[in-house]
């Protein structure tokens, strides 16, 4: 949870570090200018979205003063606007630091109770509830949700698990497992 400026900068730096892979320093310097002409990589838009989300989380969690409340309203409006524009829907205070989204065209919907640190989420991923908001997933650290996979209902996806493309997870996934299919079954487990 982001409740201090140090935590805010740690989350933003972690997200940025994961999402600037294969970007040179010169490219990063001119990237905001290139964004005006639409000539940037997807990672720029992901970083922009995640930075807005993290600042919104900070202003939600810090309760004090009228200026911070106004900033919270501003970042809440901006977060909703970017969510609709980029088709990325991540609820505040649910995702850990270091989230990596290599592709987002096709939409990303993360409606989970909690997602751990250093996770990877690709395009078309849906993590949703089943019937009510209490029936949502808990996702561990270093989990990879690949293109088009779905995680539905009250399930737990263990640390280091991989959900293969277009799989549908409706039951718990152990740590380090690779699951595939509809419904998802364990294909392999890591040797620990």
C-alpha cells in the first residue's frame, strides 16, 4: 500500500524499470515529444497509466488537507480517463510494485483482491469476480498471466505460476505451476 512519498517513488521506479526494457537513453529523452506525433512504443502509455494509478493510490491512502483531496480528485479523473482510453482497468490498491504489461491492445482487466509484486500481465487478460466482489482472485508474486487468459472467481494463484494463453482458471493454482486449458489443468511444476 502506498502511504508515503518514499513508497510512491519506489512503486513508480519499480514499474518504470520493468516497462522500459529495450529503450535507449536517447529514445527515453525524446519520448514525450514523440508521443505528440503518436510515434512511441506501448511501454510509454503503460508507464503513463501506471504512474497515474500510483499517484491516485497515494492520494487515496493519505488522508489530510484540502490540497491533497483535490489532487486525489484530479488523479482519480485522470486514471479513469486513461483507463477508458487505453482499455486498462486496474483497481487502486490491488496490484503490487513492478507490474509489467508488455502489450495492452485488446484490453487488460484486473479485478482481484490482491496481486503480488513483479507480475507480468499481457493483452486480453481478465481477472474477474464470480457473482459478487467477495469472490475475486488472490494472485501471488512473480506470476505471469499470458495473452487472453482468464482467472475467474475466488481462486489463489501461487507465487511464480504461469497461466498459458487463452486458459481459464477456475480453481487454485499451486506455486510454481504452469497451467493450461479450459478449464486450466496443471501442465508442469517447478522443481523446488
